[in-house]
C-alpha cells in the first residue's frame, strides 16, 4: 500500500512532504498529509476505506459526496466557514475518490486546524456542544434535496430484527453459552414490548449520522465549540432519535462500554440534561412534537438494542465484535443493560425535563 502514490492522485497544493497515521479510528486507514509550498505547509486528510466493512464503497462515497457538498453550501457564509464542514478534495480527474491498482478506495478531506476530538465526555459543556453539533448536522441535512440517500447498512437500527436475531441465537445455542447468560437473556426477553415503539410511532424519516459518539465531533481548541461533525461513513436515512439515543448511550455514563464493575454504570442526569438542551438548541426547530416527546425513550431503546447485539454475538461465539478476553461481549452486554436499568429509574424525571424545555 503506497500512501504517497495515492496522495499524488488528488488535487493538493504544493509538493508532497510526508504522511503520518492520524487519529484513533479502528476501521479505515487515516493519514495526515503535509504538502509544502516554499516555507508554507498545508495539511490534508487521506483515508483508505476498509472494503471488508464497507462492501459497496461507491454507494458510501456517493452519500458522502452529496452530504458534504450540501452542508458546505449552507455554511459557506457563516463565520469561520472553512472549519465548519468536511470537504472532499477531488482527484486530478475530478472524481470524489481514487481507486488504486489493488482496488483500494481512497478519499481526501480538508484538514480542520485548531480543533480536537475527545474520546470521553468530561464536562456538561462538552455534552451540550456535541449534541448541538449533531442536532445542527441533522437540521442542515433535513433540507437535503432528493433523491433519498443510499442505505449503506440496511436495518442498522431495526430493533425488532435485532431482537429476532437474539431469539434465533438462543434457540440454536451454537456456542453452548446460553446457560452462562440466563440473567441477561431473561432481562432482554422481559423487555420485548419496547422493541417496536420507535418504528411504530409514525416518525418522519430523516438523514442521520448513526455514530454519534463524542469523538465524531471536532471541538475548537480555544472556544470549546463543537464546530464540525466528522466520520460520515454511516450517514443514511433513519430516525432522528437513533442519533439522540446513541448520544445518551455513549455520553451519560462515566463507565467504559466493557466495564466489569457495574456499580460504575449510571445515567448521570446532568449529562442527559446537557444533551437535551444542546440538541434542542439546534434541532428543536424541525423536530415534531412526537420526536421531542420520545427523546428520553430513545436513549433506553438504543442502549437496549446495543445490549442485545452484544448478547447475540456472545451467544453465537463472538463472530462480529472484536473481543480481547473471555466473556468480553457478555461484559459489554451487562454494561448496556445496567444503563438501561438506570434510565428506567430516572425515566419519569427525564420526561419531565424534556416537557419543561419544549414548553
């Protein structure tokens, strides 16, 4: 894999100087490129798309091409607009991506300077800014012209389908692990009544990010503002509440996703409050009353959904999520289910908060 050769296929300014691995991503190969013009240095981002994960990179890139171009046109007149949107750098032939001799798909973006990402939420202000940025992203894409974006991962948040897969895994018991997960299976089965709530609520289809972790927002190094949403590989049609629900799942608990000490797993209400306030500050103008009312529930459902995905993978022998120890997926499942319990204990308070902010 020749990174420099791939870099030379794009419309970069100056002479190639160096390429270094960049960021903490685990899927695509990402590099920060440096090009030199005299004494001036210009930076870019170059990525090789993981074809094992994204089997139809042309469809994925068509979505990204449309989304980045649309967002760019809407922020172009804003202050500091060059840092508020990802922009694809075209190839020398004017294409949005390059395919090398080995069939690898490469893409290039502008480099957003003076901004950083963070892996864990440390303050309520960070939670507010991240939710505001994701809400703004949805608001901009609510105006995306037809046609509909491609579904790069069909049924990604189809909770009933995920639940059906769990039932099949329990029945097959192919890895002989059902007896070791009795409590978790009972927990999941006892909540079957919630799995279709969002899909049956008649909510409008939106353009959603589908990976709303904190580290997919760039924060200004000086002001702390969430200035740009990144990692657009999973942008596709969905429900707005999928994104908000995953924010609740990933930003409200201080515990790691695979924490074994479940006493550390809890929904911190002040983090939830910051998420709601930030999200409504940017997305509140286009969300329907039904979407707003279901904000607290979405956190519970998406957390539950990820929990049953971890449980299913454990039962079938750890075939999807990477594991680093015995029972790793079961530990992840237990963490998600404990967070569901914490949400359930505070759900009425969460609903009251949303009603007060909406009114």
